């Protein structure tokens, strides 16, 4: 009776009756477990046992797997989470909460600095127009706002500056906090897991893109609690680590966590500053995470970046927040390094100190998002330990951290394998071909029958590519599985230029008169 329930009982009655639905599902599962040999089939002579097709759509190609950067969720290792919890345990929870709010206010005060031309509306267009007339630049008396930047303040018709989380009646001005014992506890409790997740994502991409690169020494500028060392130890065998931080409290915090986690490398050294020609500081891998945006001026950043590059034996990694101002800092550092390498080539007769970009740009051209409302940044979801949830007064056990980064390496860009017709292993071939693949710079738009993705191309352009099911099924299927930040080697069906990634031309009064009310209103938003 139960075996015939699916045929005798109406299907809508089975859905309404949970008991009959359970019985019918059980019988179906039992039938699926019966081997095929129970019902032998006599195939005619010459009939193929397996059907063959010419157009097989693979479940992901090797190129797409190699170019994947996306990591769904980065989980803080248990030994590291326990060490952080033991370090924070003696501190007062109320003091940690108050210092955390002060740190957030400092970050929000710097994020309100919008680089010239970024964003939408009349103010952003006016700043982009000033690029053509630098003589009309207004003087700015605020020392924290650099030339060419604008500070959002309380003015009629403009977006006000953010208010303080501690005192909502106070409007924030750009400032930087010096890290003492209280700030070190607050940063470790609130921001260390997120920093670990971002650094782990970037270093994992570096490991996948350069399989032969295995650094033994690391120089960490602005080490904080030691997030770079934690992530690097999960990927490589690190034997020598040098941390640079101006705060004695942060250095003490990093040393305490190393002792609690019991994963100290063979050689560990912490310094308060990094001199231009300081001995025994050169390393295979040099990393600066979330430190450049806290420096007071562009001149200080250029000096710091040049010193870091001089101490780099192989690869330099720069990471910062995902705000427009931090993305500008990272982009300017990349342009400075490329110009520095070209000057060395022109001024010396020895071997040229060439440089190339590993990620995220597939070229050595200028940032294509300059002078546009967009900025290149990415995101990573990170698990929140329990002490982070308590510090932030949040019930969510994960958070999304936005960041911008560059990976620069010494030497020329590897030659394209397809252009030279080289014969090499699959891993070596993919590692070389990936240097010429475009990158997805925004979350893809997935619709029925087609996928739209914004790409940064080898030619240094920001284009919108469309992949359709009718044009290329393999490219369409891979595009539906692609994520923000991945390298994507397939060719699109159509290419278009998105207005958001281009500097708009100024609108004349005659053009404004021909617009309707909705079009004129869109110019002010």
C-alpha cells in the first residue's frame, strides 16, 4: 500500500499530508539504492554504452579555478582565537568599548575625506572640472586635508560630516589616534580578526599566482598585533620576521600574542622605526597593512613606500581600507613605484631594477579609475569571534571588510605563453597566462540568459562585458560562478563603456534646458 501511495493518492494530497509525503520519499530513496544490475538491459550490437557529445560544458575550467580570488568566509584559527581571548581577558570591557568607539570615530573622520572627482553630484563634477584648471584650486587651511581633496562639512545643500559615536552633537574632523595600552586592547578585540581575513585573502592569492614563491623572511610595516605574521604562517614556512611599529603598546601586544599562540618563528625582531639604510631589514616579502592611510602627508607616504621598496628582495604588498581616500593612497603608491623604477632604468647603466604588478591590475599603466567617480576596491567576509561580537555590540557572527591592495614584484612582467607558443606544465602555463587576464572589479550582475561584469582589461580600460548563453555556454556557465575580484579569461559577446567609469563632460546651459525634470534631478544626486 505504501509503495503505491505515489500513484494511487493524488499528488496535492501528498503535499498536504506530511506523513504520506515522508513514506513516499522513503520508498523513492530505497528504489534509487537498487543497483542497475537488477534490471539487465540487452543492448543491440554496436550500440555505445556511453552517449558521447561534441559540446560538453564543463563544471568550471582550469583557467577559471586558477583565477579565482573569492573566499567565501575566512575563519580565524582556533589557536589564534584562543590567544586573542586570553590577551583581552584582563582588560575592562567598558574601557575596551569606549576605546573602540574612539578608533571608529578616527577611521570615519578620515573616510569623510573624498579625493577630488570621486562620487556623484555637483560637487564631484566641480572637482573633476578643476582638474583642467589647477590654478583655480582653493586653499585649505586644514592640515589633515591634502591638496586636491575636499572635506565634507556642514553647509547648506551639502552632505554633513559624520557625527561622533561617543557624542552625537560633535562633528568629526580628520584625526589620527596614538595607540596606547587601551587602544591596543580595543584594536585587537574589534579589528584584528577582520585584518587577518583580508591579509589571508591577499597572501593566498599571492601564493596561488606565484607557486614558486616561498618567502622565508617578512618585513611588516605597521605590524599592530601581528596579523601579517598569523596569515603568513598559515601559508608558508616563515623563519624570520621583522615588525615595525611606532607604538610600544602594539609591539608588546604582538609579542604577548606570539607567546600565547606558541607559534613564534626562529627569529623575531620588533623595531620602533625603519631608517632608509637600516641593516638586516631586507626581506623576501614586505607587507604594509592598513598603515599608509594613517601617515600625515603624501610626502611621508612616498618616503615610506620608497624605503619599503628598497628593503624588498622580491615582492611588496600594500593593503589599506576600501574607502575612496585609501584607494587613492594605494593607487598613488603604485604609480610612484612604477615611476621610480623607470627613473632607475634611465639613470643607471647596470641591470635595470624593473617592476611589474601582480595584482589587482593586469598592466603597468595608470589606474583607470582616476578622474572618475569609481575606485578599485574589494571585499572579504570574515568570522567574528565572541569577543569581537561583544566589543561591537553585534549579534552577527561575521562581517564584510572592504579593502584596496596592490602586489608589486621585482623584474619584468612574464611573457605571454600563448603569444610565444612556449611548451611548459599546466601550472606554469596558467601562472604566466594569468598576468594577461582581465579582472572583475565589481560584483557581476547575473540575469536570466546573460551575465554582465565590469572588467579591468590589459589595455588599461574599465569596460562592461556581457556573456550570453547563446554565444558561449562555457563562458556563460563560468560567469555565473564568478565573483568580485576574480580573474576571468573568457571572451565576451559584447563590450560597452559604462558612464560611471568615465569622467563626464561639463553640461552647458543649452543642454540643461533640453533636459526634463528627472534628468536634471539626477545631476544633483
